[in-house]
């Protein structure tokens, strides 16, 4: 649970300082470890760029699709190994 809440807390702290951030998950992320000289066993999962917003910048009003718009449900039971 901490792994999920940490980016939220960081975004809140950044916002309180008058800065803005967003979450970015580039794929593949391997370049980041190479760029920062990190060991192969460490793997980045999230990038949070931080900066000052442009004057007059607005957050778009994004409509979230309902579950029915993005999901397909199957009634049959899935049997593995058949």
C-alpha cells in the first residue's frame, strides 16, 4: 500500500510548493537505469517530472470511461490445460 500512496504524497507536497507534476510510465523503462548508472537488479517503475506550470495552464476535464465501455465479461468458466 505504501508504494501506491508515496506518489500521491509526493504530488501533494509538490503542489503545496506551487509546482506541478504528473506520473509518467515510459515503456520500456530500461533506459532510465542505464542513464542513471543503476545496478541491473534495480528497476524503475514510475517517473514524476516536476516543474512550474506555464502561466494560465489549465488541467483538462478528462472523462473517465465506465467499466461497461472498456470491459468484456465472459460467462463461461475458463479451464486451463484443456
